[in-house]
C-alpha cells in the first residue's frame, strides 16, 4: 500500500508556486484552499504589498 502524500509538503509546494505567480488572485486562491494554515499570514502580507504598488 502506498504512503499518503505529505500534506504539509504539498501545501508548502503550492505556496511556492503561488509566490512564483505573485498575484493577489493566486494568494487569495491559496487562502481559500487552505483556511487556517499558518502560511495564510504570509499570503495576506503579500497581498498588501501588491496592493501598495
């Protein structure tokens, strides 16, 4: 039987892809997909930085 995927690793990998995209929409999508995850704090900060441009 295969081991289940590492959820935390998958979420962090997704967040790295979001950082590469670097759009408010991508960060907002991440927040919707992973409510309550510690990385949403970083996602919210990134959205604020993008809005200041």
